[in-house]
């Protein structure tokens, strides 16, 4: 796809240059100028959480056999949990409402006493985006180590953070090391087997557990062309989201040993996560893990194509490491000091008459400003190859507009 797109970019750039000066690029306070004659396509790259269930998943939900999960009697939930345990290569799994709850349950189950401690990357979702729940709700202290650009961290630093003075009453007791795979903030990076193997050995040396926040675990497995169980052989527990690239409307799965999951049920209930006739949602999860995994490679391919196109613009405006685009997330930095991530995202969202003439239709591309002067874009099942082509055309159009404006400064 990329060679075709790059040829289109060249033609589009010439068209934009020829039309320069005919109209000013204007965006209303609502983010667009949209006459009734302009057809507009929205490509939503804000997150893979925006996915919507397809017909097969909706049909499975409508026809789901249900029971009271509080009594362990919902057959759809039981089937989902059995399938997930087999997928993880673990003894048992538990269906919970969200990934944030699943991670917190893991912390609460591994760390049975208030004042215990976890070690976690400083850019981990669990550390940055989950409201400090381990401290707020569980009374568990988090000690951070610096994440590397590939989502790993220095194991020597981890070892230096392990508390060696327990049971001295002045210190917490280290119980758990948490990793994230794929790693969201660093751009969907896949943790290498070698890192996980060395981490497992370190944890075993000090009698610590390892929890994997595998919200996008299946993206990692598809990228590495391995079964999830091969990745999870190094972890004691895992949390995997069903509501991201796998397309379910809600839910996560927590995996571990049978005793671990039995304790996790109590933690889930005290957090308000106990559910009743929830087989309607579990049915969506069954479709997600049985039918929606292989197609993740399409998201990875489309993300890579967009990253490559960022580097093909006439004047360099973006910095991206294409080799680091391993899954469905692209994080790129802005090189022009006059163009902020907020401004770029605003322009990508807006629609103008001139744009419709250049591209052939109006295109609204939704993205998110990210860390360190960067933008994040995430591919998912509701973004096709054609949608990606339109997003690339829109990016080229916006880039040319920025370059023309900058040249006049």
C-alpha cells in the first residue's frame, strides 16, 4: 500500500501548491467549515477504545445464554474464563469490568497487607493513568523506575529499588514488579523475550511476583507471531483488555493461578466489580478472543504505512522512528517550533472547501496530543486501509499548509 500512497502524495502536493493563495485555510470554532455539498469522512485515531461491536458480536450478545455470575452460574462468563485461561496458559481467569480495575485487583491480591510496595515503570499506564489506585484504594506504595524508549527498564535499577530492610518497621516490603506489554506511552512497543526472561529470574531471586498489564497483549503476540502463553510464561498474573483492538464494548480478563483468582474475586467484589447476568458482555468477549485476533496485523500494517508517509513530506515536519512502530500505535514528534501538537490535531480535525477539492472529499482525522511535543495515533478495527489512505492525504494537505504559512513568517 505504501508505494501507491507515496505516489498519491506527490500528486497531492502539486495540486496543493497550484491552489495555494486561492483561499485561506480557515477553521471555525467547531473545527470545520462544512458546506452541505462537502462529503466528510471521519477517521478516528484517538484510541483503539473507540471500536464498536460488529454484526457478529452484536448477534452473539443478543443470543447469549446467561445466569447469575455472583453464584458462578453464568455459562457465557464461565466459557469466556475457561477460554482465556487456556489462551494465557494459566490455571484460571476472571472477567472484570475494566483494565484499571483488573490491574488494581492484581495489586491488591499480590500485596495482601497495607504498606507493601510495587515496582513499576515511570511511564506505565498503571502508574500514570490509573489515579494512583494502588495507594488510594489498596494502601500499597508504588516505587518507579525509568522506562526506556522500548518500554523496558534497567534491571539493575529495579534491583536497587527492592527493599532489603524488611521487617524493619521504617520500610515497606517489596512484593510485586509490574510491566506493560505492549507499552502504550512509548508507542505500542513489544517487550522482548530476553527482557522478560531476565526480569523473571530477578523476581525469583528475591521472591517477588510479576504482573503484566497486557491491555494490548494480543497485539504483542501477533507482532511476535507467538501464542500469548509464550509471553506469559514469565508472569504470575496478567490483565488483558477486550475493549481495545479486539472490539468488545467492555471488559478485561485477569489471569493467574486458581488460588490467586479465588482471592481476586473478593477484591473485585469490594471494588464494585461483581456482576450478575453479565453473559451478554461475556459473549462479546468470546467473539473478541476467538475471531478478532488475527486481524490485528491489519492495524499494525496500516500504522506502519502512516508512519512511513510522515517521513515522505517535502519539508520535514515530523520525527518518527518507523522501526519502532511495532504494533498499532504511532507516536511522532513535531519538528517545526511554530506547530504544536494541539495545533496539528486541530488542523487534522478541521475540514475546508479547498481541502475537499484537493483530497476529493472532506476528511476529519481525530488524534491526541501526547508526551514531549508529540502526537499519538492508534489504529483499530474501525480504520480500514482506505481510511488510512485518506488520513495520509489529510496529513499531507495539512503539512503543505503549515509549510506555506511558515515560509511567510
